[in-house]
C-alpha cells in the first residue's frame, strides 16, 4: 500500500486495497476541473504516482470515469440529507481513501467512523497527518470478513449513537451473495443503524465489467462478483427497504459528464436495477423498515 516504497510492477493491482488508489485518482481529476462537482484537494496526494499509473492502464475504466464522479456526488447528497434529518454518526465500511470528513461541510460534533484494513488506514493517517477535519473522525482497523469482530464493532458503535448512516461505497460488488447477505443481516441487528447507502450493479453490467477489466481485478485478488438479479430488492429480506435508487448513467447525464453517445442512451427510462438483462449501475439508499 505504501507509496514511499512500491514493490514490483507499479502499474497493476497488487491487492484489493490498490483499488482505493485508482479511485482516488479519478476524484483528483474531477476536483481539478473548473466545473468540478466536488473539491477533493487531498485526492491526488493519496492516489500518488502509483494510483496514476494504475489508472493509466485501465482504458475501459478511464472511458467510464463519469461513473465514479456520479457515485461520489450521489453518496455525498445522501449523507448530507441524512445528517440534516438527524444522523449523528456516519460509519464508512471499507472506507478506502475517502476524504469526506475533510472536504464536506459537516457538523463539528458529528461522529465519523472509518473501517478498513490496518495497512490502508495507516497509509491514509500518515499521508493526511496535520490536515484539518470537519468533524470527529475515528479509524478502526478491521478485516470485515471477520464476522465476529465486525459484529462486536457494530454493537459498540450502536451504543454511541442513535441515528447512524452506513456507507459502503465500492464494496458490495466484490462480495459473494452469501457475504452480502451476511453483511446486510449484521447491519440490521443494531437498532441505531437507520440508513444504508451503497452502489450496486445489474448482472449484465457485471458481465460487461468482467469482460473489460475483470482480468486486471482478478490478478489483483479483487474479482467482481455481486450483481443480484432482483436488484436493490435483494436486501429487503434483511429488513432494508430501498427508498431511493439512482442510476449512475442518468446522474452523470445531469452532471454533464457523458459523451454524446451515452447522453442518448441516458434518454431511455431508468430500469432502477430491476432488469437484469440491462447494463445498470446505481447508488441506493436503504431505510430500516421499522422506522418508516
């Protein structure tokens, strides 16, 4: 993970944590536009030369970098909306190199919890040392595949807040259906976990991504797996009701980040993840059924 002493080939993914460098690079590029939809002045530093080199080798992803911009903007909006409605904690699972606690306008008393692998969080903490935070940030080193440990962490966080929004940006696509089910069930247990925002894709989009960038991700030990045929409704059985489902393509059209050809495609109705034969990716906001 460390940018200071990269080993081996610096243009390919070594592990799943390297995807955070690649995504940070896309945030840096958007931030440096005159018409940027968000400003992340820390993204280029976090991505480093390795993030840039990885991105340079991802031609298909570069062509579709608009999806990362749209994803960031939509999740920003969901978080802001829920904070305005009383969220007193944000729990960012697999937080990667996200910098929202630094760049967003947030209440100073808001609790923001970042959970990710120890090495990635150590790199992030060292790289951002001395930067000004907008809220109260805490980092928790945890392998989310350790089910018992994550349940303990979730229960501990539940005792500290009553209106928690969970963020899993760029996570569930790497899970199996069984792993996604287990995570959804664990998040539904603590009563303080009220909202959950995540990005997901249709089976058709999964196949498209596997065909174009799958070999690179597989080599880095980060294969894409999760794309349920029922779309966001997959999580309803665990007590999570989808209240907002936003297409990345349609959002990017609104943000004016699409090529002419894709702008024409975006004129078609949004299938909202309900048509598995359509290539679709989106950001969803879920609410616990019992609070509606």
